[in-house]
C-alpha cells in the first residue's frame, strides 16, 4: 500500500494533505507538540485560492482573488462603454484621406 503525505508551508500557513489519515494525524500531533499549531479543519482558502471539496475531488477557484484585484484597482465600479468606432474601421498613421482606389 503506497501512501503519500504532502506538507506545504508558506510563512505561517501550513497545508497537510495525504491519503493516510493515521499519518496525517501523526504529523499534526508532532507539529503541535513542537510548535503549538492550530488545526483549522478542511482547507477553504490558501494563497488566494478557494478550494471546494466534492465526491469527484477538489476544485480550485480564484474568484475572491479576482474580485479583490478588481476592487483594489478601481475597475470593479467601472461601467461598460460601447466601442467608440465601428469594429471594421481601418486606422491609418497619417491625417490624409485615403484615396478611393485603395
């Protein structure tokens, strides 16, 4: 029986995943004895990623990160505007009129 355990650490956040619950419990116990960690339960957010758990697996979503980014940059409150020119308008790099033969 092959088991695996992954320990992700970023600053003061730790994510512990694996396919052996006894091994995960043992590692959490060791970390708690050494550092006094707090178990926050099933992962919901980590580094801007939202996680959703289902019987099919785990889904990752950056919805909240995107909303925060749009809010921080002031774009979230912007109103859409139609394109000021017809999409088929051809632009030229001089001010002269293009001849009818072109």
